[in-house]
């Protein structure tokens, strides 16, 4: 759910605010003359001095000036770019409390959007190491070929020389490319920590760039299996947590080896490949041409995996046999309603829904649980420490 872009600047007004809760975009929420105010860099329970400077349709936005009464969960962020760069919203919050906040945010969305009175949300599973986890970065090119990010509220470019949530391979690439990228406006870098393979887009022609660029794909390893990933294809950015995610999905599916499994929105075939040994037959559905090409390479040697290149709503309605279990792993916007209706018509015994957006997940679960399914559990798993983003695994059984 993207924030509305329409806003108006107002005369800056200083105010003392009590932070009541966390918003779904990662800011603290306070009240000012009865109106909602979002204040980045705050924690529920804090009292702060802030400057209100922008009005949106449903809320005001304020800059934090001073924390008057700090939360016991406040820590000093180790990153020198905090505040200027808004890529991480929560470095000022101790990590264990970030997990508590994320668990609450998921439950709140299930109640508000999904209509679940008492949603079965388990405590979020955290990272063993919440730093250096990202294997994919998209940098903006600033003045004189500098690489960095753009502040999401002020829209100002911030040069970045080292990002603490990126893995070492990304940061080494950043060092080599810094100040040399004037021939483009965006740079995408992927680096496999297991394979040490790198993908840099676009192709640079400048002799100042000494490293190879313009690779069409790279390979990464997950649970001992290698995956080819093309530049346009999606792949999880946190490898260690992705492995835990796969194991979690495997547990929730409760496969015995005799079932037919559908992997909808299969991408490069991650779940289909890693769960093929647990099922008799796997149908992997994906509409992206680049991801399908990757998946064809990734399923080599797996005779029980069938790829279907189609939109999920079309493929589910035309499956050659009724599945026993289904994995849903759609984009952030969630599933098309026709896909949900086709899934209900199929009547699979178990459905495991993997989502990176609690609001769209809640919306789709409401539809699935209206008549056909019962919601057993929602397990948040933190793929994106120090940010407001949270992955969830929802388990449903046929009623």
C-alpha cells in the first residue's frame, strides 16, 4: 500500500507530541489537535519535540527535533546516514523490539483489513545477524557519477559509501563504482554470498569502470541447490532467512511424498525445486518470461516438476489434476481475485500463502476464509531487519 503522493507544504509548526503507535510505513503516530501526525525516527511511548511541515489528505508529517522522553528500546544507530537516508527506518530501535512491533503490525492489519477478531499471529522470527544481509541493491546516480539513495520524503540525493545492511560483495562493488557512473541514472547490483558471483546493470563503457558489468544473470545457492537468476527476475534478498522461509513452508505443507503440489507465482522455481523431493508431482506457475527461462535451468534433473508459463488465475483454472496443496507467493499487491476464486474451486487440502505485504495478505485471506478455508496460523519472518517491511507465512486448511 503506497502512501498518497498528494500533499501541501504548510508553515512549519513546532509541537510536543506523544507517540502512540507505529504506522505501517514505519513512522511513529501521534495526535495534534485531533489529527494524525507521522514522525519518522520515533518509537511508541516516546515524547518528542517535532516540526510539522507537510499536510497529506489524512495526516500531517513532522520532522523529529529532539526526544524528550526516550523509549527504553531506543539505541544509537551505527549507520552515519540515518536520517538523511531513509532506506532503513528502524535502526534506532533495538532489534528484539523491532520484531515485537512487526508482530503487532501484522496482527493490526489482520484485524483492520482482514476482519479477523483474534488473528492467530505467532511472534516474528528474527535474523541471527540483522546486518549485512541484502544481496541486491538499486542505487541512484547523483552528481558526477556518485552512487547513493534518495530520501523518500525530502527527495534529496544522499551519497552512500558503505551500506550496513548490504553484504560485503555489494559494498565492495559500490567502492569500485563510486564516482564513475555518470553515464546512467540507476545502477543495480546483485552479489551471491555463497557463489561470489556478481551482476551489475547496466553495461558501462567508461574506461574508469575496471570491473565487468552488464551480466545477464548470476547464480546463487540456497539450501545446497544452485539457482540461476536473470537480471529482471525476482529472488529473495536475504539468503539465510530465505532458507528458514523454505523450511517453514515445508513444515506447514505437511507433505508425505504422495501429493500433487502447486507453486503459484513460482518465480525462478525456488519452492518448486527445493520441495520437489517432498511431493509426487509439482506444477510451477509463472508468467514472467525471464523467470521461466531461469526456472527451466533450475529444475534440470527434477522429473516431477512441470513448468506452466501463464498468469496464475488462468493456470489454476486449467490444471490437469486437482492439487493436494498450494503455495501462493504473489507480488506485493497480492493475488488477483480470479486466482483466489480458482483456488477455492480447486479445493486443495492445504494452502500456504507467502506474502511481503500484511495488508494485501489480510485482504486475500478474508476472501479465502469467507467460505472455503480456515486460517490456522500467520507466522511473520523478518527478511528485512531495520526496515518496516515484514514477510509472513499464512497456513490455511480446507474446511
